[in-house]
C-alpha cells in the first residue's frame, strides 16, 4: 500500500499543494523535495527569487483560466489554508517562501537558508518534542533550526520615559509578594493540587492539533490583533480556570465559546481583574510599553485595588494598581518549553494560585452559628462541588467559610484532589537543554516505518492523593466517602475530558484537550 503525502509551497499566504501517491516517507519524498534547496547562499538567493516568480506566473495562469480548465489540468491545488495530515495523508512537506522555513507535517523544522547538508541528516533530525508534536529533535544543531520569530514592535523612547515616570522606583515584585504569601513556606497541599491539575490541562492542550500549529504560528506574529482567534478563546478559558474553582465532570469540556476581540480588555472578574492579550513580553522595551498601556486602560479610582494580566501565551505578568501605586511581576514563562524536562513554569504556577476563595462574614444571630465549626466542616467535606455551591447560595453568611474550605480543592468527577505526589526531574530548569552548535552523534536510528511520538510522561501526567466522594461502586470499584487513594491524571491529545479507570494501585484519569470549535 502506498504511503501518501503532499509536497507544498507557500508564497504570499497561499499554499500550492501537490498530491503524492506513494513513498512519501522522509527518506523518499522528503529528501527529493528538499534537495532542490541550494546549500550555498548565492545559489539559494537565485533559487528563491526564481521560485517566487514561477509561482506568481502559475497563479496568474490559474486566474486567467477563469474556471475554463478543471483542477486536474493544473499541477498544484491552491488554497489559503494549510493542508492537514489525516488517515490518508501521512506526510506533508512544505517549503515556506514567506518565512524561509521548511515544515514537516505543518510544523516548522528547518531554516531554508541553512538546511541539513545531506539526505541522511535531513531525516535524522526529524522527530518529536516532549509533547509528541512533530518537531526537529533536541539534538538538532542550532544552525539548522528554523527561526521565524517576528521582531518586537518598535517602542519609542517617550514611551519608556512615561513608564519610568509611572514607576520611578521600578516596582517589580515577586509573585509571592503580590499575593501576600510567604516566600519561605512551600505551597499548601490544596494549592499544589490546583497547580498540578492546571499543568495537566495545559500539557494536554499543547499536544492537541491545531493548537500546536497555532502556537508555532504565534511566534511569527508581531502585533496582538493578528493572534489566531482560536488561541484567544482558549486563553480566556484557561485564565478563567486559574482564577476560579477547578471542577471537571464526566465528559466536561473546557469551553471555548467566548466572543472576545484580542484588541479589547477582557475582564476575568468584573472591575477587579482584567486581561490584555499581547505579544513579545520577553522583550524589555515592549514589556514596559504593555504595562503602561494596561495601566491606562484600568480604572483610575484612587481607592480601588485592581489587577491586570499581560498574557502572550509564551509569557505572562501580573500588574497591581492600588491607591494610585503600580507594581508588577516580571515577565514569567507560561507555556512550557517543548523540550524542557520540567513542565512547570513560573507563570503557570502564578495563575493557578489566583483563585479567590475567601469566606463571607457571617451573621452571628442565626441559630446555626451554635453548631461547632468542626461539625460544619465535617458535613461539607462529604459534598460534591454542586452541593457546596448550592449550600453557599442558600445560606452564604453561615456556610461560606466552611464551603470555601473545600471548594478551593480541584475536583474531577467524584474525586477531590487533595495533594500531589512530586515528580522527580533530571533538570528542574524551565528552559530547553543546551542546544548543540554542531552535529553530534545520534544514538537513534531513523526508521520511516517505526517513527512514532515519544511523549515525556511528566508533561501531562500527575499523581494525586484523592478522596472519593462517591459511595457507589461503578464498574465494580469499591469506593467510600472519605477514602484516600492515589490517582494518576494523564493528558491525551484527542479530547478534553477526564476519564477515570482503576488500574492496580492507581485510578487513572485521562485528560485531553480539544481545539476551539470541536465537540
């Protein structure tokens, strides 16, 4: 049976797509298609201009035909949307003339200006990242790797002067200071469980298509109005999850049905917490510009305390305006590096800790206040999230404090995740391991037939101590209210729900992330 694929040129935002019926493996179609790219700079520039002219003439010919010719009369099918892998298309190779990048399966790998010199090295460096997405391998030398990162927007000196006037003493603070938390003590168990589950949700999403493609595309975007809508909608819901209760029922999706414009301020909490989507927070001048713009958009009441979040997906920062004084965190990495051994990031941890779970001051005149707090907490400890919510609504002045004691924990179906078992990393850094400057020996042999994703389990797996709140025994499982058990939470790429199955000493919960618009 033939291995089918596409070879594609991209030019001026259009995709010139040609179908290949067999032998579409990297060692066959991949090598033959990429071999046209010259390996010397002088020849490369001549080839680039010649190919652009050829594609322009081809498009003019198609346009001039005015539908008189069938699609079969042309060598390429032209589309404004990139082709996608499916059951019948196993490999896609794209020469992107707009960004001068070579892509495999719609994911950028190589720089056209400096391709691997041989067919063997071209194949050897095609692999996957730690999330199972098509990528160059971590052993790929820096000189061959693509770089289509757009330069940051130009920031005028007067903008920097305005920032310095607003923050004369550079009120950059640690996230713990901003939250009023101790910098010495570890996170409490419930907060660690929230952070770990948040990491699983984000890790599962990073494995999903087209999210993985859109995130790569985001690197090439300079201004926030060009951020893909699907990313903006997911960003809204991911931020809401960090600021609210984490409750996942059977088959529950992380909804992405918002209507937000990335050019507008998005209020997570009305009049209290606002989000500004942006790009290039890792650039110091642009970061200062974004802080200034966010502060200008926030309410200027002198007695209010308002938080703002700058969010570029790759990085985030939290800004606090209180009594006319502005302070902010530094830019913190949010999405993990695709090759980092540790999936935790400072930004992800910071946002998962933002939930406001403070209780309501009670009215001491009600007779239920004679009930000891220990008894109220014992009662509420047996309740599902929906029951906790209803109880707080029915008598907020009485039950809110006890309810919030448990609502701050994350829930997955009938399980309350109470603590997380730590993962051991070879490297605790958020960054990718050292990038080779030149070619090194690779112990992995390339095998066209056996190529498959190798997903690093820690990118989307956590083990929790969890209390089951379900007294029933579905599928023969023995459960009891308050029974403490170990639980594994794992992220997969084909859905956005948690599936619980008992396996040995663990209950396995599978989580997968669905892209916007999918059901």
